[in-house]
């Protein structure tokens, strides 16, 4: 089976590339020149329908895992270009083929917006009211995928909740805390916002496993599925665990300027659809993950 992986050098893409040992894989990257025989270097995105058409012709994939995108963008237009237009151009190029490949688009829990407690764990049928530019862009991408599926294209939207692991983007909460703790001296203060929030985290390696399992299914019984652990973890517990793992005395100091009014206290995803397909997501092992994040942060902070 032939797999085309976009965003292959990104956080999620790198883990999928490592895990996809049973696939004949072609990796699509933003590099100017390919570094390996399985890489197609398209240069900086946004890529056009013609770019995707050429890649699809070259790779002849049975499956496309579209991981290209960005959690942080310079402005709203860049966010839309990277997360919406790329998917639109890919879907358009695939639709022109006599036998379009199956496509999995990576969505985000940010699409849901604020979900009341009585609607949690949140199911895929829950209405989406995103509150951030990224959430809006990802939801627009999902709507494009769902519309294509209704027209008969084999498209699945995989709505990913908070992936965590080695290689996390620096702007994400846990990687930011790891960096600051790694750089802290004894008795330093770690200024924080609200750490009472609880979020559904999933090990990025487990997310890669789930996505590849979905990719190998002969058909999908639904056009949309959550990729999550189904469990909520309190951010403060994870930060305290990271401080303990660091072996450094760091005190936590709440900073009112870092508080974000209106943030949800809890967001947990439903795993019912995954389980109905025989997929049981494994919870993240933070006793292993937190020291790994710290080790990575220390390496990046080391001189030279």
C-alpha cells in the first residue's frame, strides 16, 4: 500500500513517518531540495492544485495523510492559507483523478470551542463554535473535507486533541513549561496563568498509531472521528510533575496578566467511535513523557 504523507517534517508527521513501516511512503515537505529518495520537496507552502496534481501523479498513493498545517501563524491570512487552502487544493487535485486516493485530513479539538460539562466527553456530532483563528481555520478545513465526502470522495476528518511528545512546537503549553523549567535556576519562580484547566492529551506516537490504523481500514463508517485519549489531565499536575522530574526547586507564582478569561475548565473527547471500530486509544504515560520533554528542552538550551 502506498502512502503520501504531507507535513512529513512536522511534529505529527515525523512520528507517522517513523511508524509507517508497513507502507510504501512518499513524504511531502517544504524543503527546497529532497534529502532522501522518498521525499518530494515542494518548497514553502501554500502549494497549488497543480503542485498536488504532480505529486499525486508521481506517488500514485492509495492513501494520503494530510498533516501539513500550522498551529501558530503570523496572521489570520497565513493561518487560512496554511490550514484551509492547502486542504482545498489537495482535495481538488485528488478529485480530478480517475480513482481518487483515500484522504485523511487532520482536524483539531479547537474546532469545538467552549463545550459545556454536560456535553462531555464531546462527541463528533456536537456543534462546533471555534473561538480562535486556528480553530476557525481547522473547522473550515473539516467542512471542506466533509463536503467532499458527501460528493463521494473517500475523505475522513480526524479531529486531533492535544498531542504531546518529543518535538512539540515551542508555542504549546507543555513544551513552553519544559523550556522554562530546564532554564530555571534553584529557587526560581515560574510565572503561570490558570493551571486548573484540564485537557485531553494524547501521546503523539499513539496518535500516529491510531491514524495509521484508520488509514488501513477498508472503509470508514463515519466521515469524522476524534483522535484523543478520552481522559482529562490537569495542567497544574503536569507542571508539578515536570518540576519534580527536573530535580530543581522551582516555585509556581500565579500571574494575573497570564490568565485567559473565558477558557474552558475542562475539555475531554469521546472515544466511542474509535472503540466501535475496534480501536482502543492508550493513555499517555506522563512518567515517561515529562522527563523526555525536559531532556529535549535542556539539549536545546545547552550552549553550542
